């Protein structure tokens, strides 16, 4: 899966890490491994068409973590995209 992402770029490394991890990575983990702003990198990948989802998990102490994961878009998401393209 390599849509307009250079193979040696930070985006490509983040994308391959998200493909390798089932649960996902937190922004803190992405920034520690690859540097830079994790949310900006994820946003750029989303604009390039990669279905990256943000799942939140709250532990027993009430702390909430957001995990970014690569997934498969639902039919509703695809339909909304096609509707947006049709109206543009």
C-alpha cells in the first residue's frame, strides 16, 4: 500500500509501522520512533487516502489514550466519499 508516499520518507515508515501493529500506536509512540508531529503525519496520510482510525481507550485510572490504527473503511465511509465527489 503505497499511494504517493516515497519509500524512504517518515510517512512510509509510520505507515509500515501501523501495518505491522494490530492494536495501533499512540501519538507518543509515533513521535518517539519517528520524530516530528504525529498528528500532522497521520493527517497527511489520511489526505493521501489511507484509512487511519483513532481509537480511544480509557484505563482503570481514568486515563484516556488514543491509538492510531490502519483499517478498512466501511461502506458508509466509501459512500460518503463518493457523494462528496459527486457534489463537487
